[in-house]
C-alpha cells in the first residue's frame, strides 16, 4: 500500500494539510442601523466603523452580509468597493461575501461587485442554495467565479429541506469546501419552533444529516449562528478549557455560557466553523473550536509514543493509564490537523504532523483527514 513518501512533491510544505478552515465567522454589516439615532449610517460613518472594527477583527472569517441582514444593499456594495481594496490582508483572516439567492436582481448586482473585487474576496456564500434551481446554481456560480479568480470558493447555505435533500449534489463541486447549516431559515421552512438555548437538540436530526453527507463528500460543515447576546467579553488570554470554564462561572453571563456550550458541541461533532453575530462571541467560540495548547501537547506525546513503539499502523500502547490503538492515534493526529486548520499549530508541531502523515498509507490519511490536498 502506497504512502505519502511515494509522492515527495506533496510533502514538501504544510500545503499537504489542505486549506485553512472558515473557523469563526463574524457577520459584519457593511452599513448599519443606529438604534440610538433611528437612522442608518452614511458612507463616511460606515467607513469609520469599518476601519475601527473590521480591519482588526480576531475572527477567522470576516463575513459581509448582502442578503437578509442587509437593508441598504446599494450603499453596502459601494462601501465594500471603497474599503476592501485598501484593507490590509492577513493570512489568518478570510474575506467572505454572503450574496442574494440565485438569479434574483440583487444576485446579479452582487456578481458585479465580486467581479470588481475578485482579488480581495476569498469566499462567496450563496444564500438559499439549491432551493430554486437545484445544484445547477452551484455549477453556474462556480463557472463565474473561476473566470474571476480561481482561488475563490463557494459556501452554499442549506436553509430548506429541498437543499438538504440534494446536499450531495451541492457538495460535488471542487469550489465547495464547506457548507453552512442555516438553522433559522431551515427551522422556519420545517415549521419547527427552535429556542436559543436548545436549538442544537431541536435540530440534531437534520444537523446530523448534513454532517453525514458532508463527511462522505470530504467537505466541512459550518455550524449555526447564535442569537443570544450578553454583556460579558472573555479576555483572549484564556485558552485552556479549565480557565475558560472558570471565567464563565465567575464572570460570564448566561448567554455566553450557552454560546460556549453550543460551540463545544459543534466542535465535538467535527464542524469546521461557526457563525457569530457579536464580537463578544468570537473568543468563546474560538477556544471551543480550537484544540488547546495542553491538548496539542498531549496528542503529540501520544503520537510520539506510538511511533516509538512502532504501533502507528498496528498494535497498542499504554498511555497515562489508558490502552490506545491506531483509531486513537488517528484521533490524536486529527487534533493536530484541526489546530493547523484554525491557525493554532506552531511551526514545529506542523512539521511533526507532516512527518506523521508521511508514515501513513494514503488510504489511512483519507480516513483520518478528508480535507487534505492529496484527496
């Protein structure tokens, strides 16, 4: 059975680990309503807010919404045309645009914006994907985007049972690396009354369907957006689970605790991202999704012990009082690869992860990590 050493060109750099994940996506309204004034911002006010809050975001993805969350669509497009070209780009932050449903008038205007800003956009998020024309929507949008910038990807939003039914078709295109589970529109279409605190349970059946189809297709799933907004902001110095839980118990509000709990549940299910609507949600969700330094250290030690015992592909070892075998080694490797995908793995640990991958047959790598470039 061949392994990655048989393809030396693939193991020369961290690119073998695949693309970075969407991670925590913050919805950013280009032009915002000001409740205190009872009016919308003008372009100058929106530009000042953009420079103050958008440019330095700590989220993995800066998501500009031109669909349901956007009332001033023309002004929002004008703002993006003015501000995006001059925005400093950072490797750890993707730029995403959520566009209007396929073949609507606003959709055509959104495509014109994407054409003009193609070099500054990483992701196009298609609202209500597949509901009107099926998977042909992704096919046609893919053809348009490839003509503008081959680096751009599409994130279809599954917001209706029709979309869920054709999920495998939506995921078949190379431009699709991750899909979004739009919990609020989906629950509305199903007539399910979800609640802010229990929606993960109330939609578990459908969320599992999305995850199942995505895993077969080798795609990621971006979790649901929370509507609860509290008043507490967790300091970014808290990265270990024990420290996070202690802070939430002592200083956090109920809303923050619920959001963190949901993010932990989604991360445990293997989701590759989560959408948030408030900056205070960014850090709790990041630490829920991202392996902690202690977790990375432990999983690295497990893999080193497995390699030392020549048990990586068969055999078992005793580690901290527990018997571990190859499936557990695969999970340990997944932790390192997940950390890398979320910009949280050091250069040395990344090098070690690549060395582990080189020792594995290609089929075993596929089983453990469907997001790599070798697939």
